[in-house]
C-alpha cells in the first residue's frame, strides 16, 4: 500500500466560504441593535402620521353623523389611534400568525422540530482573521452542547482549512456522526470530509478506505454510496497492481 497521499476523489459538499471582511461587521450585535432601533423609530413615526390621518377621517365621519362634543373628541381620538395601530401592527401580526400556522400544519409538534444555529457571530470573528478567537468560541459551544452538530462541523472546517489542527478536525467530524439524531446529510458530509483529511494532510489512506465502506453500508442506494463503491474498487485495483510490482 502506498503511503503517498492521494487527492480525494469523493464528491462532497464544499465548505461554505468565510464571510468577506467587509461583510463581517454586518453580524455584530451593535449593528443588529441599531437596525432594531431604526425599525422601532420608523414604526413610531408611521404610527403618529396615521393617527393624525385617522383623527381627520374620524372628524369627518363624526360631522356627517352629527356627533357633538364631548363625544366627538373621544370618537376622533379613538378612531385615529385604532386606525394607526391596525395599519402599523396588523401586517406584522398577520404574517407571523400565518407563518406559525403553516409550520404547525406541516409539523403538528413543533417542539420536536430541530433548530439549526448558524453561529454567524463566530464566522464574523473568523472572517476578520482572528482564527484562534473563533476556534475558542466554537470550543466553548461544543463543550456546553454535546449535540451541537453545526458548531462541530464549522469548527472542524476551520481547523482543517486553516491547518491549525487537522487531528482535532477529524475528531470533531467523528463526534458529529456519533450524535444521536444527526441527519443523514450531515453524517455523509462528515464521512466525506474525513476521507479528504485521511487522503490529504493526515496521510492515512487506509482509514479513507474504511470511510468508503462506511458510506456504502450506511447510505445504501444513494448516489454517494455508488460512487464510494466504484472508488473503493479502483483503489483496491491500484493496491493490487502496486503489490504485484
């Protein structure tokens, strides 16, 4: 068996590129707070304008109905505020309620639905070039959350692409596959990335053969399993020819 590392021939989902430096700041907490404050101020301005318009329309209606003071003032005030509140908050309430209703229809028990965390704030740290700080943040999440699949995958990608610690990257990919309830897609992705590491910087091609067999066993019937089977056959042929020489 040749100990020379071969480039991986496995087809896999490429890792997400790091955020551009000029976009990293978009994920900072201060920017999100500023956006929320701006949206809140905009709502207040719109509410005030619609209140004035609503009061004017209410005054017109009251005059046509021959309503006099003090009932007139109460009618105008209540009408203006009600119109403004309805116009400002009803679209947001309706959109939220409709989306929740649709999700409930698709998933009657949303409490069991998996949630995916993006860790964009850590990606922003890495995009600024502070790899050590980003990895420290990932490790904090990993230590606190034994089932954090995405944190482990992103940390492994960063360890591997930055060549900070490819052994740790392989360890994290293996942890991902041992997490109960991990999706088939993430299980497959972890195996594919392990093959890349074993064929590449770790220089352990024999382990990549084990990973190919694992893909065939665990993902039977998939395109990836068929590709793994053909790749495994080719590598065995290569080893046989090398042994015969």
